[in-house]
C-alpha cells in the first residue's frame, strides 16, 4: 500500500494551497461549543487529530485548552496547520504519520478525532484497529463526516476521486453507509456507538443553499474501560506506595542457599533467557543475574518497585539483568520467547491467576519451565493475613488464590497446558526476619 499512500499524500500536498479557501464555510463558535461539550470540561486531556490536514480540528482543540496533536501523511497540508498554530500562539504538536501506523504507545490518548477522513482510508480495518490500540480504555473516537441524509447517510461516493484506478479502488469506505462504518468500529472492540447530527455549522444561509452542501455528523465510539485495566492501575498504585518499605520486611536470608535451590529448579545451563514476572524490587532477578544466566528480564506493573530493582542492578554492575513494564496477565512478548518464566509471591495477588498461568505458558518455549514460588501455610495453601488494604485498593471482594487448596493450583497448571507438575519445598530458604522455611515452588513444563 506504500505507493497508494504516497500518491494520496502527493494529491493533498497539491491541494494544500487552495484547500482552506475552498472549505471556508464553517461557523467556528458553533464548532468550539460542540467540541467543548463532547470532550468535556476537564482540560487535562490529550486529543489526537488523525488526518489533521491544515489543522482545522487540532488548532481549535488547542484553543479550547486541551493537549492537541495532529498527524497527517501530507506535509504540505500540515505546513499551513503549523503556521496557523504559530500565528495564534498555540502549542499544537504536528507529526508526519499514517492513520494506520500511529507513532504512539498503547493506551496513551484520551480522544482520537478526525474530519472528512473515513472515506479516504486505505486499509480501513487496520486503521481503526490502530486507533483502538492507542486510545485509553474509557476514551472515545470521534469521526466527523459530512453526509447525505437523503441517501441513508452515505459518505463521499466518488469512485474516481483521485483519478487513479489503483488508489481509488483501495478506498475501503468510499460510499459506505453509516451501518457499514459502525460495523468496522464494532469489529475492533469499540462500543457505545452513536451517530449524532451537529448543530447548524454553516457560516451563513447562502452556504446552506449551495447544491454541494451537506450537514455534519459525528460517529462516536468508546473503548471499553475493562475491569482488568482498572485493576492494573490500582495494583500499580498500591505497590508504588509500598516500594520504599518493601525490602525491609521481605529481604531474603542466606543468598547462597537461595541460589543453590534456584539452580536445582532451573538447571545449571546458563545460556538461557529467564522472565521474572512481577519482579518487584528485583530480589529474584538480582540473584539470577548474579548466578550468570545469560538474560534475565524482570517485569512489573509497579515502576516504583522496579526503580529500586534498577538501582540494585547498577550498583552490582551486572549487565545481564533488564527491566520492563508489563502486566502478568498480558505480557508484551511473542509466543515461545523464554526458557524459564518464574515468579515469587505473585499468585495470591492476582484477580485472574488462571489467565496469568495461561499467559506464562504462551511465552515460555516448548520444553521450558514455569516456576511459581510462594509461601504456603500448612493446611491453608497460599494464605496471607492483613490483605484487607490490598483488596480494598484494587476494589475486589476476594482473591481466587488467597486462600486456595494446592490441588486447585496444580490442576490450573495442568489445565493450561503444563505437564510434569510438581510442588517443590525450597528447603533452607527463608526471609531475613523469619526462620520459617515455608517457601515452595509450583513447577510445570511446556
């Protein structure tokens, strides 16, 4: 599609000189009132204008006080957008990028807006999927469209708009009706789809009488605010607050013994990669790095905890340890990536422990091991006291594995594809402030 996108970019570059004069039909005060109402009173919102053109929406959104970013494949169009922003002393940011390859991380913007873009999309499904990726859960996509009410609300229908057969045939939604547009949004996991007619935006009555005139609508869709997303943020907040004091009560004793036991479970072969899920302050990852395993990657939802882990790694001078933000339930790694996936004191904290086990099975290599280390109480399985604050913080009634019988965990390992499952007592391992050797590891092989 690169040649098609290049031709579309060239077309709009050539149109840039006259575009605003040709489209100077709008009552800006009506637009501003509508945008302010639909985006909301809270100004600390980031709004991404995809296919911004000469910045009609992006600059207006900046004027309203929101954080505004405009992207487009046409640098020629955006040169005008940048100039208008400078004239009005706006801080709108402009970037040269495709609607279907956004240069942003997942879940980073509050709103994605676009105007007269839908019908020009190449690989529309890919583009909407990309918008869904970038927008935050709970955020909205707002597509502004001029449509013909008398023709079942159809978008621009010109099969020869670009006068290039290859380009024109690539416009998936040229001529699409509203139900077809809605179907693309639904397919990509968006909900609460609404089709709203804007107030009269014409600058004057003469414009409304023109043969080409069509009213404006907005197609609105929401990215669901999932329970998992809310819990991840709450867990991150809880452990960030706990970070500074964590090691004072959780530091391990007899590091040599811990290393000996870990090697007995993992194996003596050092040329392997290990993922330490929910690494916390890196206690386990640090041990594994010191033991000489080739690659040790610690992940966590708490940056506060990992900042301490990173500090420890720097102080020790060990270069085979690294850290990365990741949710234990949704690891950002390809299938069959690691030789070993290990965790410590994690299972009890999870609201979806079985989903986590399934994910660990996915990223470990065939023949690799999943090792889940926990403190176990006789007759109770995994059970921790004083967890009321944690439960309250993440807003749940209970935790599936706290407490739970050992057979439940073993069966969940087995049900999610792991074999040769065993429960190993980590004899000789205990914490610095406790002599209790109540540490065990669930081990399964993929």
